[in-house]
C-alpha cells in the first residue's frame, strides 16, 4: 500500500458528505480523490480508489446489496448506513463490502474503519456485530443476495401468481417482472418453478404449508 490511501466518497446527504470530506482530508495518511453524491456522479476516468466510502440515501438502501456489488470494481467499499428496513449487514458483506458502520459512528471509529479497509481488512461496527451474528446463524444459504423487490417477486411467484398478476400487485410492467425472475434464477442458480418454490421456502418467504399453484 502506498504511504497515503486514496479515498473516494459517495455520500447522498450534503452535510454528511462535507463532514466526511473534512474528516478524511485532515488525515495525513488519507487522500480524498473524488467526492460524489451518488454512484452515477462518480468520475469513472479516475483510477480505482483504495477505499470507497459509500453512504446511500434511504431510498437507495432498498437495493443496497446490488449497489455494493456494482461499486466493488472501484475500490474496497465501506458502507455507512443505518441498515433500516431490514437491510442485512451480511448481505452487504456478501455483495463485496469490506466494512459496515452506522451513521452514528464517531470520528475515531470511522477513521479506524477506513484504515482497516485500506489494508484489505474487514471492519464491522461493534453496534452491528450482534445483528451480523444473528443473520449468519439464520442463513444457511445465500438468501440475502436478493434485493427486496426480487424477494417479493419470488414470494408471489411461489404462491402461484402469473407474471401479469405479479406486475399488477407490485405496480410494475410484465417486462420488469420477467427481468426480476431472470435475475432470481441466475442468483439462486435454479431453473424450474418447483426449484424456485423450494428456494422461497428455504429463504423463509412462505411457510411449508402455503398454498402453491
């Protein structure tokens, strides 16, 4: 590793973004090379950073695992999030994140997290450790690779709804539902309807005795 670590900041909230930039720029061991509000705002002409500090909006957190997966080619991702709406810590790590901290982290913890991730280590905030432990105990397969909307589509598909019915229920187009199903099949490595239904049961999306068409 070079004497100074290259840091990219992608933080949706303006005041938090400014605070992160000020804090990280003040460290002689870190060099902030790019600052953006959202992933599409990144200057992709820049070479990858050592650490990409990622703070998504509340809305974007619904697809946190997908976003993390897309950002891993740009640097080791450190997620800053409250992990609301049941967004899994384990899911972010499985998607490729090297660290997870909450928005309540103090300056010292954040700097420790960045330093650890810059060296290729893994950092999980102490306040998230118990939650991560529980998630790992409950998951015996990779259920958390599915985004929230994909999981809902799988549940509805497993109980017998057609693509058209799922589209109306979720306020989507049938083409979007078909895209979700293709992603689900690819992510879970399953092919037919029966396998999809078994996966839905394994992932706790419906009970064993649920009515399936």
